C-alpha cells in the first residue's frame, strides 16, 4: 500500500519544500521507495533546491501532452536516491489544474511501486477533487500571526473534507518576538504535531544543493525531520497508532556507526 502525504500551507515561504524534500530523504534513507512530486508549477522549487536543471518533462508537460509517459518525467535523484516528479520543465506564471486529468495521473502514480508519495504544493493551492488521494496532510506554519491564521483556516478546509491533518511549526527560534507554541495552538485550535527549529544548516545544504538531512544527519533540523518521518514509517508499515510527542528536538551526537555509514555511503 502506498502512503500519500500532502505538504501544504496557506501562506507562502514557510518551509513546505524544505520539509517535503527532507521527509522524502529520510523515508528513502530507511529503505522505502519514495516519490517526491512538486506541484508548484508557477514556482518549482524542488529541482532548483537540489541543483537539478536538465530534464525535459514535469507534471505540467504530463498534463498538457497525453503522448508523454510518466516514466519519462520521473527523475531518479542520485544523492537522495528518492525519485522526483518535477513540476515543469517550462514553468508557467499562472497555471490552473485540470482536476480530471490530475486525478487520472494520480491514479496512475498510485499504481507504481512506491511506499511513499510526498507532495509538495504551492501556497493556498488545495484542490478539493484530490482530497481522496491523500492519506494525510501536514500544514506547515512559521511562528507568526499571518502564517498561523492561514494554517487555522486551512485546517478548517481539511476538516470539511474529512482529511487527516497535522500542524508543523517550522523555523522556531524561541525568541521573545515570535509566537509561543501555546498561543499558536490556541489560534489553530489543536496541538502542534511537531516543532522544527530554525537551523543554519538548512541554508548551508541549499547552498550545496542537497537535502539538509543528507548534508548533516546530526543537525537539530535533521533530528526533528527524522522524528516526523519515522512516525510515518510506523504508520505506513503497520496499523499501529501514531505515538509522537512533538517535543523540540535535542542535539544528537552522531554514532560511530552513523559516521562509518556516511563515510562509506551505506545509506540503508
Ligand atoms: N528550519 C529551517 N531553518 C532555517 N531555514 C529554513 C528552515 N525551513 C526553511 N528554511 C528556509 O526558508 C526558506 C523558504 O523555505 P521553502 O522554500 O521550503 O518554503 P516554501 O513554503 O516551500 O515556500 P513557497 O511557498 O514559496 O513554496 C528557504 O530559504 C529555506 O532555506
Ligand atoms: Mg515551496
């Protein structure tokens, strides 16, 4: 069975692509065939983040041209070893999805041999007709009022469509100028599922054009993202209920085995 996870937000720039790419990296690291789909056709981010520039087709081209085959658009990303369906080889500044075509394509993708499908989205881009394809949605917010209010509105939309969803608070610095977790939860109307700290290694990784989780598995960001992704491993691997505390991550030292694995590239 394939587990499909939507990474979403109402406000832009909160970290969706960063979270989506790195969850895909963790899931693949633990040996699960994973496909990362970029649905942000106006502003594709997955491929530029990972330094992938030479490809002919993406989601847009697949939807616009029936003669292009899915297998010709999927990229096997060597460094993370997960697969990517890019948004578009030729992005369009404004693109309206044809729900029927997109549903057909998702049906085809679901039949492929992936354990996980992670879908990165443009801000405020929920498509009602696709809600049945998602096993769960993560709503990403930063700890500021505009983003949290947006998250709360999006949560109401998901409730209306009976979609499982959880809140992730990203870029938490615990400074006195940002919203506190309790206040965010009050506005959102539910507890936060996880906290991801602000971490300079995220920018360093973008600079190196690799997922932050592959760049440094011991960073505070990587620990938080691994906790989130591992919960999905449990969830998809068995019918066990999800046990997750959502605590701020503590610094973890890399074990000797981890260092060895990294040195010899044995990522499974
Ligand atoms: N935990 C973090 N620590 C530090 N920087 C972060 C963190 N998460 C995201 N960023 C940075 O925030 C910026 C925005 O992230 P990202 O592009 O993932 O957001 P997005 O929600 O996908 O944006 P868009 O709405 O435009 O698609 C990036 O420069 C990224 O490096
Ligand atoms: Mg993005």
